C-alpha cells in the first residue's frame, strides 16, 4: 500500500528542508547511533530515515547498504503517520506493508520498529528504525531506548541548525560592522580637511588611529574566528601590512613578531600605539620630506615575554627619537 501524504505535508517538508541535512555525507555521530540501536534491539538493520516528498533518504544506516529508496517502498512514510512509536511484529500480516516489494519476497523484511524524529513543533521528518528478516517483538527497554536515541538524533539536527543560523547572523553582523567602520573612517577623513587648529587635528587623528586599530582587529577576528583572544603577532603584522599599503612608495614598514595570545582590549591598545607611532613619525621625524628622509622604516617591532608581561617596542630610522612603548603587567 502506498503511504498517504502526511496531513501537514507542506509544513513537515519545510521543517525537514530547514535542517539542510539531505544528501550530506556520512557522519560518525549519526553512524554511532544506528550501530547502537541495532546492537540494543538485536536487529541486523538500523536506519536514520528522512522522509522527503518522493523518497526516503538515509542519513545513516547499518546492514541495509542503501542511501535512499522511492517513497513507494518506504515503511517509514507509514510510520510518520502513526504515533511517536510504531512496531510491526510481522510485516506479512500488516496490510500497510505486506505488499511492499521489500517485504513480499523470500527472505524479505519481516520486522519493523521505528521511533519518530519529531521537531519542536511536533512535525515528523523521519524515523530512527530497526528491521529484521524474522518476526520479533521488542522489549519495553528496547522500545524506550529507541525513543531516547531518536531524541538524540533530533538534538544533533537542532544543534547543527542553530549553529548554522548563528553563523549566518554573525556574518550579517560582521558585514554591518565592517561597513560602519568604513563609513566612520571616511567621515573622519572628510572632516579632518576642514580643521584648522592643531588641537582639533590631533584629537581627530587620535580617534582615527583607534578606529583603524579596531577595524583591523575586527577583520582579523572575522577571518580567524578567534573569539575573545587574538594572536598579537598576527595582529601587528596585519596592521603593518595595512599601513604599508597606504603610505608613500618609499616607506618601508617591517615587523618581527612572536605568537602571543592577548585579549582584544590589549590588542586594540597595541594597534592604537602602532598607528599613532607611525603617523607621528611621518609627521614629526621627517617634516621636510626630502629625498633622503622620504623612506621611513620601522626597523624593529618586537614582542617578548618578561615574566607575566608582554612588551612591544617600535623604532624609526634613520631619524632617532621617534619611539613608542607599551606593556601590561
């Protein structure tokens, strides 16, 4: 007997497709569940079956050797129309599946039991089922265990869906953050052109320096998913690469760094220091912009552990006197 569509077929299929699990590769977490279900229930076959519109697709299976079958051959499509749990002790005696080609053959499937895979909205998207080639009956413990394992399958699916949603949200936030930082930086550049007093220019330059440090840190965190901490060495190198791209062609900026994990707050402080140091060096160390002085080099930008502290130093040459230092205890 061909299974009827579920009464909430559209909603059910939408729920199934929202997990984006169909046609994905095998995964150990799901493979382990079907192996455990098969062992506990004493059946040669166990399957995580997801019932689509015209097929049933197997996320994991043991003993079956198939990844999908047409919906016409699906016993699970009948099971999702039933209650939370369905057990057919002898398939040849059940009108729903007796004429199923997988049953109506010599040495065909003779036993079937399934716990529904149900979403938080009570929509069945498939089953965790066990099958045998001999009629049998599960014990109460085996039935309860199959239900528990089915809930574990759904926990895995829901968790993966939540992580995927969180990642999409993070990407959207990162995109908006990047655009906002770029807009602020552009606004500061435009505003700085109309300033006349040294104090105002200095204040705006300080704001821009910190903004650039935050923007660089944000880009690094976005690319590496570093979380609450950041590799200070990579961060400093990223800042130097950025500054090299926006300074005059004769300017050379080099960095030698160590890999040191620091908080984002500490990284921003160092980034601000580097931005201000290089900006001040260009402004004060080489004010006349002669040919001999147009090549600004940060010869050394070094970090070293000293007890429980991190120290960064920077120097510019050939001019002496333009130097900055920062440390944390």
